């Protein structure tokens, strides 16, 4: 592992921000730290950068423990949320500033800036000031300033949060393409799970200062370790429905006049309560007269799809359907659940239950 964290913790006074964080970042990988606001992901990135000191545990970069190493000696480059550009400097001066501070010869600085500008499409903008640039162009300059240093790793702290939705999508693709072109090692912080799913080789899901799950995007999507990851990864998140195993070999979703009745996993005991997880894409509209009904609360037209929020008895569900029929609030829809898309969780602990044997 190029970067390794072993039992890392961070406390501010009596408040534990991070507890027992351990994971590795392979060389050349794109690792994303994702989680809700306040989960500690930016603090963790700042500790890797050396801006914050860990309370416990060790941080290693290229096999060297760096807990007591100053940021400038860690051979990493950080791209901040607010770009942190000097307003009185040109693009070229901003990009070459770190090399200027190292007393690098001017010819070497100019060559490094020219290479980075060519990669990022900034060559025509080198003489402009930050105030003359768009948000996306400023973000490219911030990345260019990191590239010219040729660091062992890049750290990104929510770099796209100040951009509009369309530009965020464009910049996601550009950062990923840049990562592949440079063969760089990157750690990227975001609260946006769509960014995490579309950009990462490895995702570290954090909640309340702890790691909930680590894995490739599709591993987290297909086999979430617990109900939090299930509801956080995916857009919309997974539906979590109260259900109960019956004595006659069925699994019944509660709170419905006509309940969803499914084959019961053999490992569930009769009358055992569970959370039944089902992705919105695995709730399918049907005309079958014996299928349970849901009542539509809201509909969002997405073009090829419709995103629906509805009431299933006393529970709320989300559906994503590829159906061009006109659906409006108050409509009653009959829905079936696709068995291959179902997940089971313990209602008390939230942990995933073994479910490989149905019926």
C-alpha cells in the first residue's frame, strides 16, 4: 500500500471525531472517502496531509511513518474546496508557486507549468488572473498547481462542491481521465455518493467517525454490509421495509392491506423480524390484480425514467420506473418486488443477514 492508516483516531477535547480508522490506499488507485456531513472525512484527509495531527494510530506514506513529518515533506499535493488561488497572481504564477518557493530554476518552472497547462487545457489562460476565470477553470488551475509538483499522491477535499450540477459532471470525468493519464494515487473526499460511485476504484464509507464498509463501488451497491450503507449508496437509496418471517414459510412486509409475500430464507426463524432491503429499480409496476397497492405521494419526470415516492401502508417507498404512463400524486399503483434484488438486515443492529438460500 502506498498510503496506510492503522488505528488512526482524532479527538478535539472530549469529542472523538475519528475512531480506529484502518485502511490502505494501493499505488495508482483512486480512493474516495464518502459519508454524510460531520462524519470526519475531511479531518481524515487533513491528517493524511499533515494539517491535523492524529490523536492515536499511525499514518504511513511509501512505507514511512509520517505522524511527525511536516506537510511540505510528505510529498503530497492537496486540492481544496475553495481553490485557494492567489488573486494577484496569473494562472502561470499560481501553478508554479510551490516550485518558486523551492527556488526551482525559472526554466524548469516554465516547463512544468507548460506541461500541466497542456494536460488541463489551460495554455490560452496562463496570463489571466483568477478573477477572469470561470469556476471550472479555477478548479483546473488548482489541479495544475498540484500536478507541477509531481507528488507521490493527490488529495482532493470536496473539489467540485462549488460548481453547478452540469459542470460537476464534466469535471468528474476530467479528474478521472487526468488520474488515468498521470497514473497517480488519489484520495478524494465527497459527501456525494454519485461522485463516489462514478469515480472510485475503492470507496471508504464513513459514519460518525467510524468506517462502515470498504470496497469497490459495485461491491458496496450489490452487497452492502449494513442498512446504513444500503440506504446511503445508490440514488435513490435502498428502501428498507419492516418485514416478518411467518410460520408457514413466507416473508411478509408489514403494514399493508395486501402484503408483499415472498419465499422465506431458510435461515430465518418463524416470526423473526427483519428489514427487507429493495432498490427502487427492483420495485416493478404490474397489472396483476392480487399485487399490493401503493399510493403515490410525488413524481419526478427524469426523461427516460420516473422517480416516484409513495406510501406502502404505513411505510414510505421510492421507485424508479421506465414507464411513460402518466402518474400523478394520489394514484394507486400495483407493485411487485424482484426477488434477485432483495436484501435482509437485522432491525436492531442494521447488519446484513445471510440470505443465499430462499424458500
